[in-house]
């Protein structure tokens, strides 16, 4: 699961496709100066976005909270933008990055009544996990959650995630798991956390602590299809060391087994059968007829 190092050739900015190096954000953009900004990352396979309506709905819900919902394009516009970028850069697999900011205005905390939100986007080549990577699984570390409390909004305020991911990399781990002061597990730095015990798939409740994951909906649907019990229930740090299986899920990691937590093996250090069943079923849905 790697993002291509080379930068995209094109971007959507200012209601048109421009060269990537020509895309600009004004110095007084409210996303740049106040963090008044939301984003979505959408998987795109052979030009087809995966679960795009869920991503659009999530950005629209967040934008409503920030008072910039008028800047969220409708679903047909999202499809058109992706199509225009894909025609120029037809990657077999890619991520579509879309960001909405409060727009440019004089630097005051209270936004002007009349403002024009800025929507920008680009398509970047991406190598999603394949079955051989899933069979190995990944390691994670736990990290104190110092983020603001409104984590159900997918904002670009990602400094805590940057620090957590950096700590994970230093420990030869692929992901960090945020744990609150009360000992409850919230989510990964860029993923949702799932635990399995007695063949029941559990993930933290949808509150302000946790971003409502688009991939979570897909996991739940697969569980229902396979007859696997699924529930939202609080998870504690100690739970992570007592579960039968553990995995994360996200747009970029898909469904990925976790085999080590803070250096300690989960289930002997190998992916569990339920996790592998979910992961491979997800792979079939994700790749469709194209194959990895």
C-alpha cells in the first residue's frame, strides 16, 4: 500500500482542470490560516470511485457543521471531476484527494456572511494492499490521543496523526492507534480499529470521538452477508491484548490484519481466520473484474 512519489500532472482548482504545479491556494485561505477545512480520500480503480456517495455525504455533513455546505459539489460533479482527471492520468489504481476550505477572506475568526468556499482535488497513483500483504498483516503502536474532541469531522487538522504515524514508523510499525486518557481506544491515525472475540466483530461506537468510517459501512455489510455478528462497543487498551483477532480498515489499507500491538503478538503473530475471510471478501468487492 504505497502512494507514488511522483506528483500528479493535473488538479481541479478554481472550477477547472489546471496543471498540478499551477494549482494555488491564497495566503488568506481560511483552511490554511484557521484549519477551516475538510477532506476526503476516495479509492479509484480503473477510473471507478469506490463508495463515492458515502464520501460525498460525509463531507457534506461536516461542511454543514462548519457553515460551508454550499461549497460541496453534488455527486454528479464529483464523478465528472474524477472522470476529467482520470482521462488525463488513467492509473489502474489511484486515490482521489478532495479538499474543501472556507475560502479566502480577511483574517478574522468570524467568517464573513458572504464567502466562496474553495474545492480542490487531484488524482494520485496508489498501490493498494494485495492478498500477499494481507496474509502477513501489520504491526501497530498505541499513542496518546491529544486531538480536539470533534473527531467525527474529517478536518485537515492532522498534526496529531502526523506525530503518531512518525512514532509508529520509528517503532517499525505501519499504524498508530489513538488511546484516550480514560484508556478507551478511539481509532487509528488513518484508520478504524476492529477487534474480534468469539467470532464477534467489534468497533468503537460512533460518537464525537471517532470519525464515521466509510470502510466501516462496507465491513458491516460484509459481516451481515457472511452471517458474522457485528457490534459497536467501547474498546479499552487492555482489550487490545486480550482479543482473538485485530484488524484496521480504511480507504487505503482496505481490511488489514494487525499481528502485533506495541511489540506484542496478537494471536501468535498471525492473521486470524475471521479477519482473513473479511479481508479477502472485501478484496473481491473492491477490485471487481479488474483484479489486483
